[in-house]
């Protein structure tokens, strides 16, 4: 029974835990009082009711959904993986079984004792497996089930489609040990979208969170028993075990506690809406999680008597090492897995449009930050936030920034401005350009490599004088500058062109015309004789080339690369879903990362020369190593815009301001 059923509610925040990355989901083992959570960095957390870390591990693949049995004996993780999409873990997060998940798998649920797992698919039936991963049955309904909950005190489950259907399923035992014979007991039409489905211990109260239609209540036989309306868009409604207390949250950020009659006993508005919500089976407290990574316990009747009194709620950051890593909050000092504020932030542009379309660059020698915004305004900042001046005015459209040791170039489609950062000198090159499309710079040893209208390539000095020009029969895909005055380009018809210092051309064929390769200069420290690296995206092949263009080595990639960048001693390949691999000049893999972001990720090197990845997702900014371990993250108060990374730190546009984050090392 619920305790203190008639007592006055005086909710207080007991504790808050911060996850390494933005929180993605949360589940609650009601009998064991364990909280299972997972974040965007694919980190798994198991906490007790006091917010203390019990266990932690990392998933090898992107996490889609998760669940934990009420007794805490079984944890289930649904991953984006062809061969091991369904992970069955013990109560200590040790892997017990790995199985392939159904195509288009969408959710997982487990019975209270961890004996059976339901895996839903957007394509059709719900698959049932036992705790060992063996097939145990199949639930077939008119529409694909999007939400399913097991009734704790009987072999019965209730499921709902994303729209239009509610169904009850008898889970009868099969004559074959370890299997069930599911049978749909009833199906009813439900004329609303469903965001979540929950039930009380005996199933007498089934709650469907129906967004603008409020909370719809049903009996175990599917009979409509009424609805609760909170005045917002309800995303979560969860009853305690007897069904006497209901906790609900809305997309507008409101959190409310009701009794079974629908009377609101207490309500508040949170800074951000919960993405997960659970309630203690006796109705004593609720646990909610927000996308910012905060998992909070809210005690309904004052402080938990089993916990020592303190002056306020504890706020703890947790990391992948399996324990607490000290207190941290917004603005806390940087450390692994902590939320931090920028080291500094200064106004950089005047409008939101300028912020969204700005181009940023970080130069390492000397440390400088460049912001190139419309209308073609170049601003230079020091890493201490001091404004160092403006670049020359340029005309034309488009914005390109390129950096080289001691130099910065800012270009439009018609003009190039060159900044000598060591001397503090700036000038606009006196060159008549038409539709500049590619630019590479090495002013000290080569000058500039410039492509106009995609098919006219040339070399120019740092003073703006042409050394040589060529007009090609096919458009250029990429250009790169090598050593001793050599440069190279790849074309849309699959050729690699190498230009000597005087502009003489060597053509290398053998590449697929339907798959124009990307191109970079060979990484620092490459073996003698290696000058270029190309990436055939569709063929998933990375090749090292000699100065003349001959293939020196070839490496097969496990996935299709989206981009190729030269980061000091590494050639870094990234995919559209955020996977990344760093190769050295010999073609050996030096670092590899699982999916963690997207095509817009920014990569760079930290102060120690290790590759890092910067992910921007809604209000979140995350900096992690390629292994996925988060160095730091920040929750921005305004829209997050373009970013750039260098050895000294990360520059990000937050609203109209330029924000700077110094690099911190891994834990």
C-alpha cells in the first residue's frame, strides 16, 4: 500500500546526478530500487535509490532503447547493430547474451522477474525471448505495437500502437519449457497518439499518455474509465503499484502529482521538460531525467529518513569508471564527464542570421580564433577573449577560411584576404577571381592553390602573383599542397593529378569515375615516399600515394566514409552517423570511434595531439575522444551555431557570442 496516503505533499529534491553525455533514457527497477540510465555517448549507468553508482559500462553501438526488470536481475539494451542488436545483461551490467534484433526494432520491455523480454518492431509483430536470448513467442496485432507493459501480478501484457490501437495480451505458458503462447485477448481503437503506456501492479489502472488528449485511463479489459487533463501536452504518466498516486509530466516542463481521482496534489514547472519519469512503487518519491543529463530524485514527503540531512540536494557527476567523480554543475570546473561553462564568451556578430552562417577557424601557431561573418567581415580574437582586430574588407559571396602555421586566409568567390598572424599584417590580394571554389594555403613554402569555376586551377604567390594556371576538362573534387612545391587534385572523372612546382602535370588513373576520391596531403611523420592520401567513399577504400601518384598502400574501411581530413599525424575519416577512424601515414589505425554524432561533427587535436570530436546537438556541446569518452560538455543557454577546434581549445558560436572552451585531458 502507498504510505502516508493522506499526508500533505512537501516535495524536496533529494539528489541530482549528471551523466557524461546528454541523457537518452531511463528505466526503474521498482522492487530492487535500481535506476538504469543510458546517454547519447552510449554509456550505461546503474544507480541505487540514493543516487550512488552501482555499476557502469559502455555499449559498443548506439543505444536505441533499454529496460530493467522490477527485481533488477535483468537489464536489456536495444542497439543499432546488425548482429548484436539485443544485449541481455545481468543486474551488474555484465553481458549474458547477445542476439540479433528484429529489423526496425523500436522498443524493449521485460517482465517484473526478468524471465521474458519483448522486442517491438515498426514493421510488425512483437518478438518474445527468454532471459537466455532464445525465442519464446510472438505477439501479432493489427498495427505494430509501439508501447508495451507487463502487468506485474499476472501473465498479461497491454500494448498500444503509436496511434489508433490498444490491446490486451494473455501470456499463457507453452507446453515447451521456456516458451509462451501469447494470445490477443482484446483490441480496441484509440483515437489519439500515445507517447507512453504504464499500468498499476494489478493492471486495474492502465494509463496512456496521449499528449494533447491528456492521460487516458483504461481497465485491464480495455474499458475506458475516463481521462486526466493537466492543461499541457502530457508525455509521461506513471502510477505507483496500488494505483493511488500518479505522477505526470508535460512537454511544456510541468511536473504534477495526482491521486487516482485526478485531483492535483502538487505541481511545479521545471526548467526543461523530463524525457523520462518513474515513481516509487509505494508512492514516496519520483525520479525524472532531463535531456541535459540530470537525473533527479524528488521526495514527496520531505527528506528521505534513510539519508543523512544536508543543507541541500546533492549534485554529483558520474563517469564511466564506475563511481562518482565529484560535484559538478553548470559552470563547474572542467573534468571528465562534467558540465562546464565557457572559459569566456564575447559578442561577435549582430544578428542571429550572421551567427548561423558564420565560419570559424582556430589557428595553433600563433593561437588565434577567426570569425568570418556576413557581410564578409573577418574578426580575430586571442585565446584569452581579447579582440585583436579586423581583417581586410572583401567583396563577393560565400565564406572560406584556411589556416597554416602563422597564416590565415579568408576568401569569397571573388577575393582573398591573407593575414600574417605572427607579424600582425593583413592584406587583400590584388587578384581578379571568378567563382573561387577551392583554396589551400602554405604561404611560407608554396603560396596558394586556387580553383575557379571548379575546373581552372593555379598556383599563386603570397603576394598574389600567378606562378602557373591550368584549365581542366572535368571539375575538380579536392586539392592539396605537398612539400617542395608539389600540389595535387582529384577530379570528378576519378583521376589524381599531381602538379610539379612549375605546373607540369602527371595524371594517375585507375580510380572509379563514379566515385570521385577525396584528397589530403600525407599526415605528419609519414614514411618516406608517401605524399598523398585519397578516400574512395563508395568503394570504402583509403589509399596512400607517392609524390608521383602511384599507390603505396590500400586499406579497406568497414563503412562508407563521409569526410577526410588531415589532423597532424593522422588521416581522419568520418561517416555520416559520426563514426570515425584515424590512420597514420603507414595506413595503420591509431584510433577508432563508434557512432556518436553526425556529419556536422568537428574534429581536431587536443594539446597532447590526441584526436577529439566536438558534437553539437540542440542545446548540447560535447567534446570527446574518438573512443566516445566525454572530456566535457556544456548546455548552451541559446542556439548553438558553427564550431572549430584547435590544439588550444574549441570555439563555438552560442547565440551571437563567440564562446571558448580550453581543452582538458581525459580522466
